[in-house]
């Protein structure tokens, strides 16, 4: 993990790696997360391209390993009193 120090000593956390995708392909990913005190950062890049909605809260990306394409990405604001699931776009 790699962290970049921001306000109040909080750190944004980055994790990167490679997963198998399909029979022979490798899927490179890089995930970064940090709250208000670490710059409000949210990122999920696959094969070097941003795929996330980059919103506050929980961000998820659904990836098809057969076609090697993004199916969808969603985000949930976990700071809202009543967390709601967004409508399909």
C-alpha cells in the first residue's frame, strides 16, 4: 500500500495489482480511497483507465472478464441518513 499524507495526518490508501481475466489476459487494477481529511479521493482504474463514478461513499465497478469491458459502475453515498440505491442510468 502507498499512502499520501494530507490534513490531520490522514492518508489516502492506494492498492494496485494484477488479476487473471479470461483465459490468458491479465487485468491491471489500481484502487485509491481517502476520506475528507485525506483529500476526498476515490478512484478505481482498470488497465490504466478510470472506471469509477468517483463519488463519496462506496464505489463499485462490474467488469466482464469475457469481453474485457465494464458492465456498469455504481456508487452509494454511505454518509446519507438513508442510503438509497440509485436508479439505472
